[in-house]
C-alpha cells in the first residue's frame, strides 16, 4: 500500500490545499490511463485544483463571460457537492490502482473546504484511507493568500471572508475607492453565506459611512435588504425593514444616468424587491416586479448580461408556477435552460413543477439532467425519489433516498421520507432509527413526529403514539397525516367522538377518498348511519373503483 503525507494548512494554497495535493498525486495517472474517470468529475477537479490540465467537459455560460457579468454566486452547499464528487473520483481511482494511505498534517489549520472533504472521504471511503497526522510540519503564520476572483467564482465563502476582512483592515478607502467598494460587496456576501450576518451588516454600515458613490450605495442597500429576508435564523427575518432598504436601492438605481447601467442595476434591485414581496406573502406583486426587470433588460440590454436575463426568466418561472400559470412557467424555464444548457439548477426547478403537474417521466428526465450536469446533487436524488414514490416505485425511491443521505447525512427531509417508506413496509426499527437521526438534526420537525407516532402505534405503544401526534400537531396544526392517524388511533380505542373530531379536521384540510371512508366507518360505529352513507357516497365519487367503498355501500343498501 502506498503511503503519502499531505499538509492541509490553508495558508499554503488556500481552499483545497489538501484536496489539490491529493489530486496532483492521482489525476496525472488517471488522465493517462482512465480519462473517462477524469471527465466524469471535471467540474470538481478543476474547482479544487485549477493548476491541473483537466479538459472542461461541462462548461457553463459564466465561464465564457467577463467577470462583471457573472452575477450568479455559488451557494454554500456547493462545496459539499464538490467534496462528494472528489470522493467518487478518488474511489474510482483506488478501485483501479490499488489502496492508498494518506496522513494529513495540520488539519486544524485547514480551510473549511478541506475539513469538509476529509469528513466526506472518511465517511464514504472508510476511515482507513486518511489518518490525521501528528503535525510534522509546523503550522504557517500570516494571512491567507488572497485569490478573490477564484474565491467568488467557486463559492469559497469562508476564504473570501477570512482573506477579505484581513485585506480590508489594511486598505484605505481613499487609496482605491473602486477596489475597496468591490471587496466590501464580495466580503459581505460571503459573510452572509456562512451565516455571519451581523458582521456583514456591520460591513455594510461601514461602507455607508465611507462611500457616496450611487451604484455602491444602491448595492449595499440591496445587500442589507437581502440580509433581512434571507437570515439563516427565520425568527430574525424582517421583510418590512427589508422593504425600506430595497426601496432605497431601487430609488438610487432608477436615477443612474446611463440607460444600460440603469437597466442592469435597477433590474437587479427590482428582482431583489420581488423576493421581499414574496416573503411578505404577495407573489403577484413579486411577479410584476420581475416582469418589469425583464422589460428593462429586453429594451436596454440587448445581447448583454445573459446570466442576469436567464436568472430573471428562472425567477419569473417560479412565480408564474406559484400564481397558477404553469405553462407560462415551463416556457420561461425552457428559455433559461436554453440560454445555459449545462447549468443544473433550472432542470431541478422545472422537474419540481413537472412533478406537481403529474408529468412524472419528464420530471425524472430533468432530475437526471441535473445529476448528469452537476457534481453529486443531494436535492436531485431526493426529488427523484419523490417522483418514484408517487409512481409506485418504492424500491427506486428508497435507493434514491439512501444515496441522498450518503451524499448529505444532514438532509432531514430524506429521513422523513425514508422513515415513512420503512414504516409502511413494516420495518419499524429502521423507521425509528431514521426518525431519531432526523430529530437529532431538527427537534421541531412535525413530519418526523408524525412518523414516530406511526411507529409507536405499530409497536403497540398507544399512549406514546398519541403524544407524538399531539406534538406534531402543536408544531403544524395543518398536518393532515397527524389528524388522520390520531383519529384512527381514537377509533381503534373505541373513542368514536374523538375519532370523528380528528377525521373531520383532516377532511377540512384535504378531502380524499380514504379520509371520507374512514370517517364513514367512525360514523357507523357511533350509530350515525345517515352521515356514514353520505361520506361513503362522497368517497365513491372520489375513488369510483375502490372495492371497499363499493362493498360498504352495497352492503348497507
């Protein structure tokens, strides 16, 4: 077995110092012997080790544009996709070349990208691959080497925050006003991405004290508004205060004298205002704002800012879907995808809409495209599982959920769905394990509490089941499954009045044949035959081919 020692100290080469060193060891051989393996992971290898001569098989529109037009900044979860893709590349290499032992020095000094990569490698490939070393190399001192363009383009937000704050400490606004303004904007956005919103807000306030340049004032007003509507702590979101700030951004941008500059900046701010309106529960107002931004771009930015234009189309598609105009939404998604066919996110969004419309094969095609075009994408596998479940492919759904959780063990909705599948299949111990894992991450998840109630009931723990359903309904009073399940428990216990109350509440929230049938049985047990027959007739309208419903109707005349 080969053994190598790699230094993870981020002050050597910044993000993916360790990852790049490992790739420099493995990629040259793979390029020579297994180029298909490299091609399958070109995005993640190029992100972690840009020095390596890896051909770009999947090349987005952004990579072909001037940096000023690259308005899409990767989200904080992208590095998890990169880490999973690198883990799959390493596994593929080792399967072909034989085992490798890696000793990692200075992991405590690693950038979060490398710390995440180590966790993913050890979890997915086994802890024997990586050993945390004794620190043969002394940790470096001094600031992180700054590569602000790379940090921004790849979504290396921790590095941007660390190096940017250090640079700003020694940078006078008067010496380079434009450079200072750009760095403030980038660093504040990075701080928001890593959930350090208070520091981002302080930086915006500092910028307001230093700068009177109109575009910059509009940008920092926009940034402040986004902090207030996207705060990671939902309890600290404030859409009304955000509206005050985004209106300032819109006002300033609307006064910019150059029509092209005004169209871009004002369109950007109107798009931000649309998010604020959405958070205020006004999707129609949000849609009108995005349409205004699209009109500006079409009139004053012909042939320019293609990413800005496709973002507006994608956002309008989401709002059209929410306001009951699905075909127009699909048309906009088609435009956005046509503008950048290798950008995966809009395939995911369009797949979600197609799934809601019952167009399951097309939804799966879009999810498969997102998976093919992106480093490993937990959300795509999760959404694919939902389609498979809806079409009765429980084994396929379970496999997709398994893979979702292999990629991201903190993906709580996947625990919800997998525990439900396990409970329905009679694997109550497995369902309980999934519930416990999910609740360890989200103690206030009503769906997990509802599945816990199902597990407790199946294992004969009626009081515990009722307590779980009570907790679920306290967290979400509109959770139909909890009302229905608690009503079924009451029926089994002979408490027909309680069963009728819960089933009636469930039916008010969602009228289904199963619920109408179950309430009919509760009415019948309570001696209320007329109401029972009325529910059975309604159940027959909703599910005319259901044999149980037909039998009950026939049996009672």
